[in-house]
C-alpha cells in the first residue's frame, strides 16, 4: 500500500511534519512497515481542506488530530 | 580566456573599537575587477578616515585611468597629517585582474599578497620602485582558473603577539594555513573568513589591531537558473520550463515550489521523488529529479534563503556559525549556498499564477508573497555583485 503525504507549502503549514511523524510511529508500532510504504509528495491540488494524503491514489484530507483515526480506519482497515 | 572572479573580505575591529581602520574597495571596470585594501595608521575614527580616503582615492583614480605615480602623489598630498606622529600614512595593496587574464598587483607596506595556484604557494618576485619616497612593489602576471589571491592588513601577522605567539602569526605560517584552507573551499568568502577567524582565535577574541583579509578567486562563470511558481497562463508552462532548461553544461538548475516541480516533472517526463526527511522543522523537505540540481518547496524555503543572503551581504554578521548554517542539508541552506558559492549570475523564471488555497487568512504565514520575495532576492543577489535577470510568466 502506497501512502503519500503532501509536504507542499500550504500542507506544511497545516502540519505535514507532525502527521508524517505520527504515521511513521504508528506504522512501526503496528509492525506493518513491510505493507505500508510512506512517501512524501508535492501538491495534489486540494490544498484548501487540510493536509493531502493519498492511499494508492485515493485522496484524504487530514489534520494532526485526525491522523490516528485515519490510520486505524483507512490504513489498518485496508490491510 | 574570459576571467570571472569571486571577491570577498572579512574584517575584525581592534578590540573595543566601533570602526575599522582597514578599508576594502571592490570595483568593476568594463574590462577588469579591482580589489583595494588600505590600512590607516592607528585605530578608530582616525584610521578609518585615512583608510577610507586612501582606498577611495586609489579606486576613483584607477577607474579613470590614472597612473600609479599620480595616485600616490594625490594620496600623499591629500591625507590629513596625524598630530601625534606628524605624518599622513596608510598602507595599501591593489589587485587588478583583467578579463583577458592579465593581472597587476601593487603593494605598499602591507604584508605580502598570498598567491595560491593549484594548491601551492606561488612566489611574488621583488620589483620595488620608489614613488614619491615610498617603496612600492609591482608585479604583472597572468592568472589561471582556480587561483586564489589574498590581501591582508598587518593585524593578521600581529595576531597573538606576546601572548599565544612570541612574534605574532608569521607570514609563512599564515600562507601555509591559507594553502590548507584553499583545498577545502572554492569560495572567496570562506577562505577570507577562515584566515580571519584563525586570527581572532590567536588574539583570544580581543584583536589588538584591525585585521582584514580580502580574497579574490579566479573562477569560471557559472549561471544558476531558478524557477519558481506556475505560469499565470498554464499554456505557457512548456515555454517556461524550456527557457529554464536552457544554458550550457555548467548551468545549475533549481526549482522552488511543489507545483512548479510537478510541472517540470510533467514537461520533461522525469519522475519526482519527494523526501519525507524533515531536517529542519520549519523548512519542508526537498525532492529529487534526475538531472536537476535542486528541487525544493517554494515560498517558505525562499523566505529563509532571503534571510540567509541578507545576513551574508551584511558582512559583520558572517562567522563560522553562518557557514555551518549554510552547510545544513535543508532546502533553504542548499539554495543559499549555491547562490553564494557556486553562482556568478542568476536567472529567475517566475510564474505569476495565484494559488487560491494560499489566499487563506487561516494560515499562519502569508504564502501569497512570491513576487515580493523574488524582488528582494534579486536586489540582495545584485548587492552580492552578481547580475540577475527575472522573467515573469
């Protein structure tokens, strides 16, 4: 599974760094590093709604607060 | 051969003095670059005035084609006479390098010029001529690419005298040190700073005399092409990328902006590999693209680049710490380093498209300031003595 997190200007200001750190920690803690491939990405063109994260091309808008919920539901839910 | 030079200098003021009694003038004529270092007698205001007058007179007269005799005569007759010592006095060195590679060195009473070629110290022959009672050494030679020439005030050779070193830092040892530093950097500023920093340490950070090191390095010309922002009219994306990709084999190419990088990736059909490595919490990570020297985020990175360059042009604030900052692997330091150390002219390709998501008052930083940043960047790089062009799309 390929998960890309936008690190463009607007997403950066909305907390890309924190989201990346949280996801990296969660992936490690759940022992799914071999299944989840975390990547950086540039602008996905949906800057208004939050930090853009895509799972195999499907777009989600996150904030640091919703990251854990997103991980449990969308990432773990698909494995 | 078309000779380009990188010129920089660094001064330390005598401890407790606000003004420096050494003065460096850097000038350009249609066919040459000139670097002049004058050291006024004494310290403080008096020395500063003597050094300023000397360097300005030499510079202005040289620019207008006066002979050495005329210059020296003018200085002797113009400088105010010191009430304590009853003489008017400032030592000076002049280095002029022509675009065809001819070089002319004039030295009066400063420590000798350190001339380094291919990592070895070159001897400057003695050729003394007396002008108006002053013994002046002249040397005409040809420069080569890579040569480094350092002019110094006598604060360098007096460093540490009577404290850490019995006789100060002797010329031969300074030259050895400069030769060692020569191989570590291609930057004139780093070389000048390194020698100056060593003097400061020998003085135990309390310089007993004004200390100045001015460096000229002979380099080949290197253009940097910097692209930032998508074109206002997306149909011009191709044209913008093609112009930015122009230049020769030595041209360095930077793209600052996530959307811009995506456009480049599409137009050139090259994949973009975005890193997640937050080496600096404030600066978004960089990305990689085959054949492109540097890919970074846009406005936040450029804002930091501008801060770094502004520190650089304000010479007083440059220290080892500044260069450590410049060596950091974040996007902004990497762009600034390239503009400072690996660039003789800058061409910017700037898109005027407005990203609607940036017009959001909820964001903690105004991202809609690209054009303002570009203008400031242009002025600052020009202050560094490098020509800049900006093309808007």
